C-alpha cells in the first residue's frame, strides 16, 4: 500500500514537469497553448512547472535514500 501511495505522490510532479517541458518546447516553435495570453508567460510557466517537478522528485528520492542510509557521506545529514 505504501508503494502505491508513493507512486501517486510522485506521479503528479512528474506529469507537471512533462507539461512544463512541453510548454517550453511549444514556445520555441511559436505554438500558443490555451491558458496563456503570451508565449513569454507560457515559457515562464513551463520553466516553473519543470523545475518544481524535478526538484520535488529529486527531494523525494533523496529523503527516501537518506532514511535507508543509501547515500554517500556528503549527502547524509550531519549527526547531532
């Protein structure tokens, strides 16, 4: 059950990152998308979505690996 919840938690940011990359690609080719009034806004929203989705996914994986002690010493939390 826990793995299924983790899959759903990770699916949303991955999909958001994919849409962000699509919006940035469409801006480069001059294809406007429906919710945006200008291509600049479309690119900025794409950049925000892709960076946020990638950062959330990377943070999730780092947190999971820290719990299982599968990271290098430089990535582990300092002991108190």
